[in-house]
C-alpha cells in the first residue's frame, strides 16, 4: 500500500512539474503561435489566391489543418492558463472574504486590463469616427447614405481629398482588423473585409458618441481597478483573524494571481485574434477553390464547398474522389439537412445513450422544459462586471442590427463573440444568455467598466424591446421596470 501511494505521489509530482514547464514560457509560446499564423496569412493573402491553382489551394488547406490539428498547443495553453489563474484567484478571494459578494470581488480586480489586443479595433474605429466629424463632406455623406453607398463613394476615382484620405485610413483598418466580425469562426460568414458596408453602419453609431474616448474610459477603469486592488490588499493585511505570516502570504498570493490572471487573459486574447485571422484566410482559400471546382462543373455554386468535409475537398482537388460527379447531389442533401438541423431548439441539457440521436420533437422545438418565469420582471445570472445602471434595453439577435442601438443603451443578446467588440464602447450595460466569466463579452465588459450579467436564461425573450431595465452587475440581477 505504501509503495502504491509513493508511486501515485511521484506521478502527481511528474504531472505538476510537466504542467508547470508547459506554462513557464507561455509568453514565448504565444509569440511563436502568432508568428506561425502571420506567415500563413502572408502566404494566403486574398491578392495571392487569384493566381493559385487547384493543387496550390489544396496545399494551403493542408497547411491550415497542420496548424489547427498539430500546432495548436501554444494557443490552447493560453486558454488554459487564463481559466486556471482565474479559478485560483476566485478561490483565494472566496476563502479570504467569505462574507463578501463573490460575484463582484474578483471582477473588480480584472477591470480595465491594459494591453488587450481585442480593444485596439475599438480605439481605431473611434479615430475613424473623429475623422468623419472633422470634415463636413464626410459628415454629410455618413448621415445621408447607407453603408454600401458610402463605401462606393469614398473609393470612387473622382473622390475629393477628404474622401480619399478617409478611404485610405478605412482600408488600413480593414487590412488590420477587418477579419474580426460576428461569427468570425464560422466559415460561412463574410468578414468586414468582404462586406465593408456592414462596418460603416457600426461606424455611423460612433458619430453620436460624445465625451470620453475609449482610451480615456479604459484609463479610468484601470485607475479604479488599481484603487480597488489596493483596498483588497489592505483589508487582507489588516485582518487580525490571521497571523502575520498568513496575512503576508495571502496578500502576496492575491497580488500575484491577480497579475497572472490579467497577463493570461491578455495572452489568450492575442491567441484568439490570430485564430480569427487564420479562419478568415481559410474561408477565402475555400471560396477560391470553390470557384475553381465550379468552373470544372464539380460544384454548382462557389459556397457549395462549405458542405464538404476536408477529406472530401482534398480528394476532389486531387482527382482522387470516387464519386466526383455525384458531389452536387450530395451537397443538395446536406443543404436540406443543415436547414433542418438549424431550425431545432434543443433543451439546455439532455442525456442520450451511445448511438442515439435527437428525435423529431427536438428539431421542431417541442421538446425540453421551460424555465420557471413566474416572476417575469426579475432575471438572474452570473455577475460578470460590477456596477448598477438603469436604461433602455435594446434586444439584438446579431451585431448586424447594431444600427438600432443608441449610445447608452443596455444590450440584450443571446451571446457575443469578438465581432461584437466594436459596439461595447457604445453601451452602458450588458445582459447575455450564454457565456461565462472568461467569455469575450465578460472580458470586454470589465475592460470598459460596463455592468454585465451572463448566463441569463431566455433574456432576449423575457425583456421587451426598449423596456426600461435596472441592472445590478454586482449581484447578477436585472429588473424589468414597467
């Protein structure tokens, strides 16, 4: 028995040592991942794809799969580090302040984290909006024309100096950040680089915002975080229920893990923005290959390629497909089934035996229990960022509806991804049906100090459009005020 325990202890030590070694050089790992993705992005720039043939495009898809399947550890470690550090920080604070509101305390130490690459698109979009406000011709254009017409006007050969200068700045933004969009990890969703008019519609909303710039807001939140961190550390140091060494140890641990959590979140955001770049390049490669296969009459439409597996695409492009001329019929079948699956409304949780599938009731939205909503005015979720705010609720299904937002609204939506980051500076409160403490929406909400609640079940159905809502981000509650 003693020998068995000794072996288990040695195995645990080995796991801890190996895990620690993996995280020891995390910063270098993320830099290596970024460099790898940047090389792939440079090779597969949209301008380069036009001259590539079927085999070259197939090879680029293989290169993508090599990164995604065999060289993803560096990015994955950044994800794991943020979750581990946050979990330990939360546990330390819960044990040290058992009587405090545990939803608010760790969040206060993570507000206004500087250096997050996910904030930079917001800063640059703000600069574009100020360019528009400084030029009368641009202001008139943006207040009188829809997004697509504005893009056409600024890119016209006979555009004036102000429009041409803005066009250059706008194209620089698209080159740098245009791959960040809602649904950016879905290959079927076009980016702002492909649909710049959608970005212009978001930019229009910035024109109505006055007062502090995003940088000033972030600096203010940073100062608040630093002050609240000092208060927490002072409280720990002055807690006489612990001995001197215990107080010093807890103070050091909270300070260290607060710093580590901020750093890990920053590294994770860097890895995720490269993931978005990687996927945007894959989409363009796939569409270009789809064009080639359509010209060869193997596909009917360019985007049919999204209904094939990677193996099927590889075989089709390599002239190794056994039933190449049956590809169109296969895609027709898959399009129909995809539409059917997309219409299903499964419950939040369900249990099935191995080999079983969801039944027809789930596909039509008849299955699953409904939540108890006897108190329709009260909604509860996970506090993601502290603070209290009362304002108009705007329910959006997709970021493309952002033109419905007024500056200062409380945003209600199902879930957010990095593509929603452009509008976070516009809102004063956030309620999301899905997501957790380290979801992108929660991170950006804390960065800009937006009171936020995540995990609020059926919020988009229970909060009427433009209702007045009181949001308590400290306790994770919201009230619909009639």
